């Protein structure tokens, strides 16, 4: 419950409509109040109705959606406490010591809408205080804004996945069972209330674990770079880059349908993630294509050749690996060498690993490389020397 006796007038004020309008919704059954008191779920439902009306939906459409339970998940929104705006941009700047223009840049980097800095809550300002403390501690502004962008993109993806997966695997099955809308809302509200407190501790633990791992890898990478006398411009990293995808994926989609094709991609990506060396990780996936980056070129070629040995499904991966200098921005890698690695992968066939000369020079004697020749790759003026990588003593096929 809300902790107080809610009246129709108070509910109308909270959702921004006239009392007469809210009473009409109750009378027509759009808001299923009945003879009982106003509850949290009913307040949330009335707020959803107000939003749908503002977007032009008819009362008949909303009544049907209520009956079908399509609005039930919206009730969980009231569990997500969002403070009322208390600060203007000018006040937030004074409170945090950050320039108004910088606060706007932080919001933009985090992915917030352009209206975000107009009125800020106490939680917003506290977040800005943390940012001000990080900058005061010596974190360069360029690094701080990139971290904001990474945090924002990652958290948006997490929140989007949480909502969509809950909808697909909790909300949809309830609707198919024909559970009444308000009963469904109460069940979902109870489940959400139990799950929400678990998310932050899990994410905090994962952050600590991964942070420990990548600090260790960074220390090792710096030491090895120093041993080889590598001196790069600020913001650049020398890394091994692999692109891998499934040969014949489009044909598989046509022949067996999207569900089977997506299942094959999921198994493929999972196999990549579970077999990578410690210094490498998946940077992103685009459809059936995976981009992997690692600091040890020899280890990444070893992985690629060994990975092909493990694959038994009909759609065999094709993999291309290159080693070179990249521009690091917002948790991703850019530049000519990344594009070259993608083009190398596009020249491979299912079951093959094609690499460039730097990988040949870095690899151990347990691998052998069949020279393909100087190949002019799409988008590159100069030809690139390509090799087919395989275990020593095995046939190319």
C-alpha cells in the first residue's frame, strides 16, 4: 500500500487529470476500482491510462488491453523510485562545482535525453557529485566522458534486456493463461519486488570480478609492450583482432527459419566466449559475426585454429585474424587495422583461419601457414599478404 488513505481526488492530482475524468474511467471500468480502496496497483494503472489517453488511445482500446493483461507489467514502474526534480541546471552546477555545459555533456554521454539537465533530482545531483570527485581525483576529462558513455550504453542494454525478458518469459505466459489483468498485475508486482533488490548486488559483484581480471591483464600487457619497445600515441593500443562468423548463415535462415538460425548463432557465440584465452574478449556481435580482441597475437591464433577443430555443426565458422595498432574509444576499437581484420575474415571459407604476416611471425612452431599470396582486399589500395593457418602436419581441408 502507499502508506496513506488515497482518495479519488488525490489519485487524480498525482496522475495529472481532473477528478471527474478519473471517476468516469472508474465508472466505465477502464480503471477497475470497484468498491475497494485505492491501492498501489490501481494508482499505477490509472497513471498508465492517463498516458495512453494522452497518446490518443480510446477508452475502448484501453479497456480491452486491461482485460487482456497487456498493461499489467506497467504497474511495476511504481517500484522504481524516481525522486521529484529539485534542482535546476544552475543549482546543480553550484552544488557540484561542475560547469553547466559539462553537466550537459555528461548527460549526453550517458545517453540521457536533451531535456535531462533542465530539472534534476537529488539522485541525479548525487551522481554528478561522484563524477566531480572522480575528476578532482585526477581522472582526465576525456577518459571520464568515455566511461560515462560506456556506463550508459551498458546499463541501457541491461535495463532493456531485463524488461524484455520479463515480458517474454513472465508476462506473456500469464496472458496466455488468461489470468485477469489486476490479478496478473499483483502477481507481477510481487515478483518484481523480490527481484529488484538482487540486481544491484549482482552487478556490483560482477564489476569487481571483471575489474580485477582486466587490471591483471593490463599490467601484463604493459610489461610485454615495454619489453618489445612499443611506443604508441595516446589513445591507441596494439592488439590482435579476430572476426568470426558462420559460413552459410543466410542460407540456413532461408532453409530452416529464423528460430533455428538464431539458435545456431547463440551456440556459436557461446562457444566463442567459453573458449577464448584469458587476455581476449568478445567486443561486440553483429548478427552472426563476432569481433574478438586480445593482447597476445600468438594466443589468439592458437584459439582460432583450435576453435575450428571443435566445430562440428554444418555451418562452420570462418575466421580472420590480424595484429596492429588501433584507436580505442568508448570501450571499442577503431581504425584501419580493424577494417583490415574484417576484410581478412571475409576472404576465408567455412572451417578456415586466415591470418596476416604479423600473426605468422608471432606464432609458435606447432602451427604452420600456407601462403595464399598478395591479395587486394576491398577498400585497401595496397595488397595484403594472407596465410591459411592450421596445426602442423594437418591438411588444409
